[in-house]
C-alpha cells in the first residue's frame, strides 16, 4: 500500500533519468525498511534522507554516475546452529561494512549456543543484492530501490548501538569494576615468574587451594585432594638440593619443595596449602 500511495510512485521517473521531476508538490515520509521495487521523494531537509539511512545493512557501491549514490545490501548474520534466543526470537546481527571486519565477524560464535556465525547474503535482485539509489536534485531527495530482500531483517543501527552501549555500561559498572579489582590481587598472589608454579595463578582452584594438591615437578598438573599420590623418594630431587640437609628436613612437618625455597607443602595430608612469605 505504501508503494502505490507514495508520492514517488505517482510520478513516472527513473533515478537514471537525465532530468528528474522539478515541480514536486507532495513528499513522502521517510521509510527505514524499504522493500521491493519502490520509489520515494523526500524533502531535501529530511535528516534521515540526508544520511541515506536504511534499516538494512547497505554499503556504498561504485557507480559511474557521480550524482547518484548507489548502495547494495549485505544480508544478515545469523547463528549457524539456528538456535532460539531466550525471548523466542532468532539471532539476526547486522553485517560489518568492511570486508575484513565481516570476515572476522563470521569467525565468532553465537553468544547463545556457541555455534559459529554465518552470513546470509542478499540475492533479491535477480540473484544479485538489492540495490538502493539516492539522488539530490533541487529541493528534493529522490530514492529508488530495486529488488526484494530474500533474508530476515538484521537489527537496525539504533538497536546495534543500544546493545553496544549496554555492554559498555555493564563493563564500566561499579559492581564489575569491584569484582575485577578483587580478582587481580588473588591472581597476583600466586604469581612468581621464576617458580615452577608460574602458570597456576590462572587456575580457579587457587581460590581454594585446600581442595587441590600439586605434584612437585609438574607445574601444570593438578588433581583432587583425595587422589593425591605420595611424594616420590628424595632421589628424584637430588639435583635440586643438598642431600646432606635432606635428612634434617625430612623430620620437619613441612617438606621443602626443591624448585622454590619459599613455598612449603605439608606432608601430613593431601590438602596442601601455600605459605608465601611477604
């Protein structure tokens, strides 16, 4: 109904005509989601028309006529697993305009089901993308679309910006900032660039060290406390410390780990705790 009743459709013209209608008396209200072979005539002062705004993801296309702006539809990015969002809808993201950014976008995963993202290209204009044409002439902006979109609508620009702003607000919220600051000292507490436990500060088990045991000499190996195997004989650690002092140390309730003189592990149980002098 909008196509037939629009002012642009009541007048016979084509965007490529050498001369467009000059005495336009009626103008159309701006249409964000144009679809089909339609024509509209907007006021030259229309802000959305000046921005060449479209709900579809359109990118500039080379055109031999410098007076005409040509844009082609990129389609929509969807979940490869065709999952359903908690609200009952589908994931329909706006494709990135830049080719490299769009390729990176397709390598990402769906935030809902972790499936890969897929680009559904637009082929609604005889196998080619739907094309929009914009032309400023006198006091009017002429718009013409060719093709019918054969894919779901992506989220609009305003929806994309709102989602990104929401993520930024979440990341900058006091709760998130406090949680991040609380986690950083816990991670740095177990960090030592010269020790055999260098990579263990990334493990979540370090928040409750008494639930895990660590086998000396295996910096990346962690097992549950009830599966803790006994320490090997002193022969396995002979190159790391003085054998003469090992006898005295064996009588101590704490056995010194040879690779790091400041970290002590109790022999009495499998629930080992670290004591790092300040």
